[in-house]
């Protein structure tokens, strides 16, 4: 005799779900998109940080001009935080330079 209703799909066991979740979340990490050279000095790294923050601040400033409302406020706050971080990085760099 033929069945009118097919059998329900087989549910995976808890162990199968666990293994599938682990294999998904614990995949080998992809290589980082940016790395620093091993011989990079602290002062040079700090100078690069200052340059990157300057570029990020310019990008945030440009983005802020095209927005309105809350989005503009959030972009402006981001620009302000970047400027604050750049000011601190510049100050740290100044502290490293020998006083004449």
C-alpha cells in the first residue's frame, strides 16, 4: 500500500548539530588583510598610526557632509573620535622625539 503522507525528514542528532556548528565557527582564520613588518620600530609604527588616523578623519569628514539627521551626527561623532585619537597619537610621537 502506498503512503499518502511521506515520512517527516530525519532530524539531525544533537551531536551532528554540534559538529556542524563547530566546523562552521572554527574554520581556519583567513590571513589578515594588513600586517606590520617585524622590524618596524615603535616610533615608525606610531607615525604610521598618525597618518592612518589623518586619512580616516578626512574620510569621515567627507562622508559627514553628504548625510542628514542622525546619520550625520553619528558620522560627525566618528570624525571627532578619530581626531581625538590622532591628537593623542601625535602627542605620543612628540614625546618620543629628543628635546633640543
